[in-house]
C-alpha cells in the first residue's frame, strides 16, 4: 500500500461525507457515526487483507468479506441496529463510489443485514410523564434552582410538544414561547420544518427557567444553557431522567425520548387524529406513526385481561 493510495482513500472519504452533508443534508450526529463506521471497516480490512486497503481493494470485495466484517462486529458485542446502520453507511459509500466510477456497489447491495425484531416504544403513564416534567419532583435535590427549572422546561417541551431532545436543545432564545397558545417552528430530521403547539404549562416552565437563569441569553444563542453558560448537552437531560427513575420507581425504558412516545400515545388515547399526530411528530410516513396504534391496542388488551372477570379463562 502506497502513501498515494492511502491519501486517495482519505480524500474519497472526505468527498463522501461532504456529499452527505451538503446534498443529503444528514445531521452532524449521523455524519459522525457514518465516518466512524467507515473507519472501523477500513481497520477491519487492514487486518483482513493484510494491509491498509485502497479504493481498488474495496472495489474488489465480495459479500463474504462484508459478512466477515459484520461477524467480527457482532463478536465485539455490537447489536443488530448498529450493524444495520454500519451496513447502510458502507452501502452509501459504495454507491457514491460507483457514481464516481471508482467502486462497485454490487457486493454491498447483495449483503444481507441482521433481522431486527419489531419492538414497540414504551411510553410512560400520564401521571409519571407529568411528574418527570415537573420541577417540584426534584425540589429536594441539592442543585441550583435554575438548573432544576431548566431541566423541567426541557422535559416539558418533550412531553408537552412531542419534541426530540435535539430539537428542544437547538431552540434559540428568540424562539422561546412567551404566552399560552404560541407555537414553535421546529426543524427536525432531514431539515424538515414543522409547527408544534405549546401548552400553557410548557410556557410557564420556560418562563420560570428564564427568570432564574443567571446567564445572559443572546437572541440568537441557545435557549437552554449548561452550568457554565455554554450550550446544554443532551447527556445532562438524560442524567436528570436517570435520577428520576429511582425517585419515581420508573423502568429503565424511561428516557427523555420516552416522553415523546408518551406525547403521541396519550394524544391517541384521548382520541387524537393519527394524521395530525404524524404532523406534530414530524414523521415523513404515516406508517411510522401507526406504531402508536399498536401501543394503544396493547394497553387496551392488557387492561381488559386485568379487569374482565372471564379474561384468561
């Protein structure tokens, strides 16, 4: 392997990631994951082929080589969903190379990924969801009041408006709702914008946070900031919910994202229109939203089995 060949592969990798960012508009998080996936693949090939791979080496791969990579990753403890994402990243890389006349995508397309079991989202019960988003639930913690108010405001947005945590943390100070009946324009996956309503309780939670926040928040700066005034990390909110699991006796499935599931499930349970819920969640396909009808049916049958005198007889 020559230095020129290595440089050629590195340059092609940069072109691919640049294409994904500019043309496909993938998120920074996805780009980071795809870049890492390709790096792990080339590291595997270095051992598998006996030397650092070139574009010509990758062009000559067979499905058996790709299955060997997936098998190695599985032995490393990687789950099926991650394996599927890695295979998707490699297929994307191969298709990009094929369009440029440097690779062929046939072997990548012919490699079957692992089957994924269909698991239902696990929403919280309404009372638990409200408690997670209530600042008073954590009133006894030895934390600054503004931080408790901040976390409650973020969690209120996830449950009250069905936002993803990344969407909530990307809001600017200028976008903060100021009165009941306000709505937010949120940019979700694929840079698709949608409008979501903001409940009075959510406005109140954000207002309480803004009153207590000790940092100056410029209009175009982040609405939610960390302890030192910088952008708030999603991990901080995840840790807050982890702490609430013990206090409220919640299962390990209770995460910030489960509040979004709770938003959709509770709306559906109260007679919400499925198409409207699709729009509120920002799902591109109605089939993605329809999973919540399965959750509602499952909960209904569980309640029936628990309460009906002849259930299970």
